């Protein structure tokens, strides 16, 4: 797989996961009560009521991290990966974009 293919695969997978019908749109946020830490998102079915993205997180830092990767962030990363694919086969691909794609796809394979 070429680096350009790697970027396309990662961008498509990120986009597919972020746009899945079960994934709530909008900004996610960390919430706590007396017992647990949660990640919540606005509910489009019931405005004014939150929707649990990740109930009972291990800790507040974990909840904050999950909330920071809401769909708009994931889609922006997917767009950046695709924008990093050069128009010319001779052009250099950003090693940072390749590193992000490899990390997301859990692969260390070089092209």
C-alpha cells in the first residue's frame, strides 16, 4: 500500500466511524455526578436532554479525552489526511500525515 493509499484508507475509516448513525453529532462534553464520570452529547431526538457517549468513564482525564474526539474533530482530521495526498505522484507526502494514518490504522508498515 502506498502512503497515498494509507491516507485514503485512514480518512475513509475515520469518516465512516464519525458519520455512523449511532454516533451523536455536535460537541461532546465531560459530565460528572456524585458517583461517575460520563461523556455526553446533545440529543437530537430529545432536545434539551443529553445522550450518553461513554457512560462511567475510568476517570475525568479519560472522559475529557473522549469528548475531545467528537465527530467534527474526526472529520477535520479525515479532511486533512485527504488534503495531504499530493496531486502529483512525484510530490512528497507529509510524514506527519502518514504517521497519523499509521497510528490510526495500527500499522507500522512502510510503503
